[in-house]
C-alpha cells in the first residue's frame, strides 16, 4: 500500500537528550501540502509485574508534564544498544526492587502516533520477588493491587496513565 503522505522536506527544530522535534512538509495524494510536527522519542518498555499471590506491582511517579503523581506500571526507556527484554528486567529492578525469572514479551504499541514515533514494548513478569529495597529516586512508592482493584481504579479515574490502562486491560482479558 502506497503511503497517503510523502515527506518532501524535514526541518530539525530541537534535539535533546531523550527527544527530537522535527517538522515535516508532506505532499498528500491530492497534491496539496501540509506540515507535520513530530516528536522523535526512543522506544520504551512497560512491565506488568505479577507477584506469586497474583497481586500486581504499581509505582507512584510524579509527572511534571501533568503536574501530578500518577499510579503506573513500571516503565522506562531502552538504553542505546540494549534489548527490550534486558531493559524490562532492568526497569523492573530499578523501579520496584524486584526480579523475575519468568518475563515474556506480550505486545508492542505506539503511545501516540499522531505526533510521536515512541513504541512501547509490553512485558509480563510473573512470580516477581523482592531482592532490593532500593528504588529509583523518581518513584515515590510501590503499591500492590489485585487485578480487580486495579480495574476499579481505572473505572473511577484513579488510574489515568494510558500505558497502565492498556497493560491492565490486557492482563484482565488474558488471565490464565
């Protein structure tokens, strides 16, 4: 299938440590032209950490972009040269102090493809075990919730982070 838009020109607006902002001039099928603002962002991992008793680990993380603390699944950027599974194991340990010998890739999703190329790789980590009390300074606390409680918090608007909602709904629909 031929793309409906063809990039004619790209202008770099900003290049930072974890993202770049670019403007694309695109030609559409009807020979009209338009501009597209794109945030280039590295891929990330999202981990659904399940404890032996079936509870799920969440982190409380203050997000300056929305100026509030959010209850989220552990997640983070993939370092240069790092494989997604390695990043998932690293982020799980850094954000929760837990490890798992049973980590499986479940799916990929784009966070918001209307303006960014960020791809999120989702992993299910079963039988998580606490091995360290040290967690990243950006994490204010770690919480344990049942799947039912997590679903209720989504319904009541207490959980509003999209990657977390996606991960919990996946788990709810695929619970073995």
